C-alpha cells in the first residue's frame, strides 16, 4: 500500500512488523530490506537462512538417513522450528509466482539461494555484472554543467550496485575517485582539499558536504545569471527566427534589443496589413468598392468614350446638313 502524504516531502513509512513484499522488480533493494527485517526480528532465523539448517539425520547400516518426526529430540525440534520460522518469513514476502519457484525447497537456505539464482544469476553471471559495474566506476566522470548532487547520485548508484554484488570500496578510495572525476573548473577546490590535513581521513560524505558548500557559495550566483540570460535570449530568438536567421554565438544586450525591435516592427507590419479592408470590385486591399480608384478610372474612360462618340455623331450631322444645303443652292 502506498504511503500517505501528510505534507510536501513527508510520507507515511512502511510497516516494521510485516516483511517487505517482493513484486519481481528491484530484487537487490528487496533483498537488503529483507535481510535487515529478519535480523531485527530473529537473528537466529537469519543465520539459518544464510548458512542453512539440515534435516535431522541418523545412521542406519553405516548410511546417513533423515530421521522420522517421531524420532526427533528436543534439540532437533528446536532446529526444525527455527527453520520453519525462517521459511515463514520468506513465504510472507513473496508473491504466488515466486512461491511456486521455492515451494519445493526443504530449507530456508535453499529458498534464499533459489531466489538469488533466479534474479541475480549464477556466479558466472554475477562476475559479468561486477565487471560491467567496475568498468562504469572506472570511467565515471562529472558531466558538463552537472550539479554536485546529480553527480553523487549517479556515482552512488554505481557503488551501491557494486556493494550488492559483494564488491566494496573504502571511503578514502571513493574520495580520491570523486576528486579525479571533477570537471576543470573545480581544480581550484580540489588542490586545497588534497593539501589539507584531513585529506587522508576525509570520508565520502564529508567530501560531499565540502563540495556542496563550495558549489552554493561560488557557482549558484554565476549559474543563475547565465540561466536568466539564456532564457531571455531564447524567448526572443524563437519568435524572430521565423523571419530572420539568428546568430546566437554572441548574445549581448544590444543583440537582444535589435532582434526585439526587428520582431516588433515585423509584427506591426503584419498587423496593419491584416486589418486593411478588401475591395470586392478589383480584389485589392486598402480600400472598399465604393471608393475603388480602378472603378473611377473605368467610369471616366467610359464617359470619355461616350463624349467622343456623341461628338463625332454631331459632326456627322453638321456635315450632312451642309451637303444638303449646297445641293439645294445648285
């Protein structure tokens, strides 16, 4: 059951009286929690799981055979009861599918080993995993612009997995590895730490505290300024890039102002253009049909043609009259 949240960052913990249930995921996490749970409730049961407890036996005709339950001594019964208690711990912590995998085992030790082989593999598979994790450990480096918390989280995952597979590193080894993994801008911090009196006794957690303190006092303000500059520049550049290629290599205040002015002018031009009316006479923008200059031009042209034709017809009539008059005089 998921823990209830009482306030941000604070949730209800899991039960201390029920074993953690294994759901076929993250076996290493479940295995460690199960080990602590059994040890805290009955350490003898954990020893039975770890080292095993054989069924009571007897010798018959020189051959070792299991005892019948009716032949158990008081000491035999205590051993079998302890084994049954350990088995019960495991049964209460696995789902039905895993129960079927271990139900044929006779001892808690056999069940525990069966789960290990199923989810961790054989010794050969374990060795291969250790080799892979060791390689990740050896090539580990801090990434560019990575925080101390982020780096330690990645590194802790690697060494935690190595611990689960039985490979452990002492604190002084981890401290030296972390210092070698830092990026060049941390060089001014690494040298004083190496030259300090407590370098040889510095713990992994103490080193983390030192680096976090230095990061907060020296990198946070510079990083914040750089982040704000990048955000302001990107906000303008994304919109301006649709009409103009943006050269982002030298972002300065003057560049940002120039880009913003270009963008604003372009937006205003597009806005003015989109708000102009459309003439349904000629189809052009910027006027309506009643005030269409093309219409007036056509009307004026038609009027001139009409005047010209009427003028020519009047001239024809005058000419005809003159001809008729001259004929009558003759």
